[in-house]
């Protein structure tokens, strides 16, 4: 006799197939078969036959169904026995297709563990040949479907995966591609099929397609299940990117492996601009960042260095990153995000550049920002890498570019403090202290010249307001004009109306740096920046600022805080804001070049009124 549930319910004896036409009798037979050799209580059978809602007459009706089923089975009818409280069916394991399937599956697994892929594939093929369609397809029982049909379907997919593993081990990757594409389309949630498809493509020399498949499955999992690819898929993906020999098939030639490795192996990038040999000062900030870069282990380090334009944010970060190469031996990525320009860098384009640098073929770079971010973070996982993001506009621009592995670190520079960047360590730079400003100038002009005019050097450093950009311009100009004295340039900067004209040399320009600093301001903040500079004191109190702007104090405070966050004002204490000298000179210049500002009281524009107003303005 043969009994089958791997498809429509079947009973076959020497005379051929036996038909069980009544639906509830098919449910009864299936319920007995899946528990063959056991006594199935009558109440369990009733619950199965009537899908959890047996009628009061169930015991009597069930006896009738058993009698009719025995008759329908002919010579197999007596196999259904009546026991105390229930029924059982006498069927040997070799007579039941579900049991034969399980036995063949186990033989296949044993062969595969022994390394006998050919034997394993044969046993798996034999097991899968027993299936004639979905299990119990013509048995109308939700109880059985939940308990048995779904379990058997899962077991079949497991054997399919194992048979494909055996085929890949035998070097049949090319002939398996069609089946794998059908299986991934039919079962997109089965990550194993996707991993096998990627492996088969890679072994066929189609690594770009294999990487594209990873992007496809990642999109599907995110859209349908809201999850990222699991560990197996990520491992296969990384192995493809590294051209890992462990992923090779049995017949893959050594020359092919070498060529593939040359095309897709991960490089060790070092993209930082050249270091500054004359970097001066910032000892506390440098030590703080260096200590964090060398000590972080449990979460990725993210540090945001902020400050006014020209204050040396990029110089500090680049100096620190060069010194930290030993703590991040797997490389350093660098991007100028152009946050102060009219068109800041697009994170999607930056990610594309990073992926190419990391060895991803151009054809395998995903199209979307989210997909690129996921691939980028996967490549950085398990590596000690440093990412430097220079001149960020805001947190939205930065977030897709941040690494996620605890061994990674990111140094970000921005005019804005980026307070909404979760977990970031803030580092705010002010102008250089007087002694460091003098040291910086002395390094630029040379020790002999600095020693000759120490007083003039101090005056020049003060005229630059301790701003590293201004100090560099002055130092370079003096070095290029040995006939000038330090005092001569200090005198030229002492004239506030021409000071900014003196602070321009080629691509180094204080005005241009300041202009980039207000590029991201909204109109009210930009207007306030210009107008408040017309006050006779560089420090302005909140009450006076409110009157000058013609706004309520709460609104004015929000505006001033935006300017402080952008590094254009310094908030020394609550309610009091100060311009740095060169920023104030530039803001006053802007205010005088623009049309009159109607909300500014006329007295503030009249020199004779400055003395009378000074106390109110700074109060």
C-alpha cells in the first residue's frame, strides 16, 4: 500500500488508486496519517474534521465517517483501528510519502556532512520527487494546514536549499542560475536562496551582477519586512567584495581568482589632504580628540568641530587625523561637503565616491542613497577606519555618511554646532589665544624677524583677532615681502575700513570665508547679523538687540542663538552676545553697502549719538 499527502491525498493498492470523495472523510484520513502509529483521541479528530467547531453530534457522526472511510479504502479499510477513546491507522514508514521524504532528507544531510556532494544531491532529488504539489492541497482543514501543511512546505524549502548547496559544491553554478532566480522571485523572504544566487553568479565570473542582487534583496527586505539582510547574506556580500577564495567553486582557476581579486579587492584608502607643517597651538583640543580616537571601542566615535569661519576647524581635524593613522590602520576617507557654498555636496554622490574608493565596481554601486549607505557601512564593518567630513552644512547631510561599526570614527567640521546629531562629541573652537597667535605668526615670518619686532608682532596678532586664516594671510604676505616690517602691516590692519582689504591673498580670503558663513542663514538672521554690528560696542544685550530689530525678546533671542550656533556671534553669558573683531568689521561693511535698514533707530547711524547710546547698547 502507498499513502500520500505530499500533494493531493492519495491511497494506492494493488488495484490502483482509491478515491475518497467526501471532504470530511479526506480530513479524517489525513489526520490519522500524520499521526500514524498513534491513537488519536476522538475529540482531537472531531476538532480537526470540523475546524475547531464540532457539533454536539460529533461523536456519533465521527463513527459514521470512520465506517464510510473504511469502506472507501477497500482492502486497506481494516488498517483503521478503533481503540479506547480514539482511532489509529496502521501504516509503515515506507508506505507513507511524508516519512520517505524525511528519511531521504536525512540521508542527504549525512552525505553532505561527509563531503559526498554527489550522493547528497541524489538523495535530495529523490526526496523532492515525492512531491506532487502543495501538501494536503485537497484536504479542506485549517487545523491541518496550520499544523502540517506549512511545516511540510518549510521542510521542502529546506531540502531545496540543501540540494542547491550540494549543486554549488559540485560546480553546477551555471545550470542552477535559472532555478535560483525562480526561487528568489517566488520566495523573496528566503535569504538563503539569495545568498546562493549571489554565490552562483560570482562563481560564473559575474561579480557585478552578484553585488547588484544584494542591493535588490536589501530593497525587498526593507520594503516588505522593514529589516536589513541577515548575517549570511552580509557575509557572502563581503566575501564577494574581497574576492575571498573561500567563495570559489571547485573548478575555479587560480588565474581567474587573481584577476577577480585585482578588480574587486578592498583597498586601504588615505584621502586626507597633506598635513600642515606649521600647525600651531590647540594642544588641549588635539589631545582630547587624539585620546578619543585611540580609546573608542564600544560605539563609533563621532566628533563635531565647530566655530566661526576661518577659525581653523579643518586644520585641527586634518592635523589630528594624520596623527591618528596608527589607531585606524584600515584607512581614512575624506570628503569636502562644501557646506558654506551655494550648492553643498550631495550625500549620494559622496557615498558613490567612497564606494568606488573602497573597490566596488561602478556597475555594482546602488542607485539610491539608502542603498549606498547600507553598502558603505557594510564595507566598513569589522575594519578600523576614520572618516573625515569637512565643512558640513547640517546633520541631514552628514547622517548618511557616518559609519556604524564601533571600530570606526568620524571627524566632522561645521560652522554650525550640529546639535541634533545624536551621540556626537562637540568641540567648539574660538580664536587662538594671544600667545598661540604670536607663535603662529612667528613660525610664518621666521624667528629672526619675529624677535626683531616683538611688539609689532603682538599688535598684528591682535589686529587679526586671533583668527588663524587672517594670521596665515599676514604671515604669508610678510614672508613674500622681506622689505616690509611687521609694524608696517600692523599699521595697515589698524585701519578698520581697509583691514579686510589687507586680508586677501590668492585663494585665501577672509571676506570669502565669512560670506560662506552666512550662506545658510535665513533672511531674519542675516539681517540681524548686519544690523546689530552698527552698535558702538561689539557686545550687545538681548533687550537692546530686541529694540534694534523691532522684535519681541523671545523672537530676538532665537535669532541670536541661530547666529551663535552658526559661529557668527559668541554667547559669553546668557542674554549677551559678542562679535569677534573681523566679523564685526565685515558685518558693518555689509550693513553700509545695503539699503537703509528701516527698523534701525536713526540715532544708531549718527556718530554723535554713539556716546549717549553706549550704556544702553551693552546693558
